[in-house]
C-alpha cells in the first residue's frame, strides 16, 4: 500500500509517496521534468514488498508547494531540499533511482554523501555532454547563451505546451495506446498554476550549470564505484542512447540495459525494467552488491535489484 504524506522543509509543504516496511532497504525515487512522483506510481507497488520506497515531489513540482516569487530556484536548491528531506526522515543509507532531471538532483546528493549511497539506478538521466545533442538541445543552448525574452518564450512553448507534454510521453514508444494520458493531463494542470511555468523556465535556464558538474560526478563514479543499473529508453530524443554508453567508462559495477522505449520508459516498461536483472545472468556487479549489502544487513532476502 502506498501512503501519501507531506512534511515541511524551509517553510514549504513537501509531498511524497511512501511504501514498504520501515526496516527494509531504502530506495529514493527522484523524478524528471516536468513530472512528479506520479511517474513512479506503478513501480512503487512492484518494489514495496522488498524496499522502503520514498518518492518526493520537488518544490514547484507535483503536489509540493511552490517557492515564493523571487526565490532562488536551481538544481543546487532542489538537491539541498532533497538533502534536508532525507535528513528529516532520518535516512542513513539509501539507493537512488534517477530519471531525467532526477539525475542532477541525485548526483549532487550522492557526491555530497557518498557513504550513504548503496546503489544507483539510472533511467535516461544524463551525466555526459555526449548525451546532449544539438538535434534537441540547440534551443536550450541558445537560451543559455542569450537569455532574452524571445528565447525564454521559445523554450516555454517547446517544453510546456500541451502538445509538448504529450510528446514527452509518446515519442519513441512501440504502442502509444499503452501510454496513460493522465500523465500529461496532470502535468498540464499543475503547470497551469500561477507562476509555475516561469519557475520551470528558471530551472531549464539553470540546466547549463549542470555541465560544469559533470567532471565531479565522473570523479564520484570512479572513486566510489557505486553498483549501478542503467535502464535506458534507447528511442529517447531528449536524452538519447549516446548519453548512456559513457557510464561504462567510469563505472565498473555496472549492469547495462537498453530498452525499446522513449523518455518515460516506466509508462510502458514498468514490468520490463524490473525484469532486467531476472532475464540476464547475474553479473559480478550484482554478486558484489549482494555480498556488500548482506554484510551490512540491507538485503533481507535473495538479491534482486528491482522486483520480478
């Protein structure tokens, strides 16, 4: 059973979904743009029998409060709020599942507290410049170079129009009739709150500041070698397959899976993503993680990174 809770961080009400036993290993689910913890609704139910699953909505996203007008709003800010959220819940050890903008939030958190991270799951969350092709990111780069009203308006339409929200979910999928329209309808409704799109534009402009962070994230990968599962929708135009392969350069404890899916792969692969470890022969990464986690009491049963 999933519980729908709120807590207060920096005078803002933060909404989160929670499921599973309190003494189970913790899995922190970090959503993308312009989504919310709603994107994990099916996965949470599949994970709850073996993980303590926690999925927050960032400030300004989903059902969480929106920061006041004029407030600093950036990926540093979001990562700081999630860090406070983790501390307030008393989470001392956790895995991080990241999709899309969850990557810049989660990787900042992991670099700040590497000793807390048990493993990573990366689903179309970029950490390499190869994963930002001009074929999609040219308008964003134009905005970063010239933050004019015209360029902001171009990004507003390209990223947050009703057609764009639907496209985020339906491009690259095998069968669009399997994609629940509730996802983009909910996003459209939440983005229509006064000032919310302007807040999202601040974040899209701030994305430029993630690129200088990439070397720090790569150093974290190489030094700490967190066991990692890559489950990447290979048909994603936003964060394409080219951004998935470079992880192999820096991570040794890695399981790597390309899926016949688009950007929000959980929408039509909520069963397939959990089954990746089941279908594949156990890797040395899995074996090492099992031994490592059992020694610390984090795995109560047979090792399964994601549920069958």
